C-alpha cells in the first residue's frame, strides 16, 4: 500500500469539502484559502495544499495514489470553473476559483508582511527561473526567496532526493512552491513531506511559467466563462490537445454518470461544512 503524505494537522475540521469524482475538494474563496496558507506557515504542524483543475481530477481516477494525496491534504483547492460551478450550484457553498497562479501571488503578497520565506521547485530552465524571480522581486520588493531548484526531466536519484531535502531544510523556507505539473508535483509532495521541515508545501502547476512571462495567460473574461482551456489549447496545441480534446468530454460523461448513479458519492455532496 502506498504511503500517504504526512499531514499532521486536523485539516478538514473547519474547511467545507464536497465530492466530485471521488475527490474531496475544498469549497473556499481564494482570500480565505490564502489566509489559511499564511497562517499555516507559523504552525508547528506540517501542511500541504493541492490545487486541482479538471485534468487533475481525471488523473486521480487513473492514479489512485493521487486521489489519496488529494483527500488527505490540508486543502485541495478548485482551480477550474466547472469545479466551482458544481461547488456553488450543487453543493451550495460560498466559494470562488482558487486559480493556482493567483493563489501564489496573493500568498506572496500577504507573506511579505509576515516575513515568509519561499522556496521554488520547478521551471524548465534557469533562464525561466531568473525571469520568474525578477518579476516577483519587481512586484514585491520585500519578498524573501530562500532558494530554488530546477529538477531534471526524470525521477530524482536517491542522492538527488537527499540533496534537495537538505537544500530546502537548510534554506529555512516557510513555503515550498512546486510547479512541475500534475501528478508529478503531487507525488513529489508525497515523497518529500516526511523529509523536510517546511510548514507548507503547495503544488501550483504552470504558475511559474505564467509569472515568468514565458507562456501567456488567458484573458480574465475567458477564465470567468470557463474558456481558459480553449486559450491554452490554441497556445500549445501539440502539448495540450489530448488533455482538452479527450479529457473534457470524458469529464462531462463522468460528471453525468456520478450525478445519475450517485457513486462514489452524490455529486457535490458536502462532506465537511463547519466554518471556524
């Protein structure tokens, strides 16, 4: 049996969760999610946060271990308008989209006041990271960057795992941002959570390349309408065609199936709905 990430907090006792395709999504507004992340950096407990879009849910069906990781997280935030629509219309939760790049920026902004130190794990090359760092420092002159690591396009060796864990621990980071795509970033959290002392680990997908400016973001109106997928498909058709052309119809079919059969749980069923 796979080992679940160590998440020693009692995460769900005050965070509403609702079920979509077996994933227990957190029904929060982004402002509340960011506040909780910042507060968690001063906790003695360890936390990790997943940011899930439609593609992430589909991959959790194909990778049961990913489902375990998502359902044992401190928060599994909704980065995708279809998930928000289900949370608002069916689960009747007061929530909005927790777009990964926005979660990152808002957390950094709030974290400047709390002297939070950030470590960045990801980026495709050093040049992309330098652009990311420069843009963040321009936007937030008081940002505290503890370090970064650009992983190879393969699994880390045992020696590399030890090295990365030591680098993060020595950096004194309060947040580790992991941007290597789902499910790799979530499996990374599972592997490294027991090895590092950082209070909060967060998986944020393409946030690094968006904030580096190497890949354009969709206009906000397309995001609000749930059409970001179309913009990204047009921008990177060779890389993303399978995700959207095959994945979107599959998601719709599975949602209809869950709505009719109420399995593995009724669509949008609220699992935890008390608010501190």
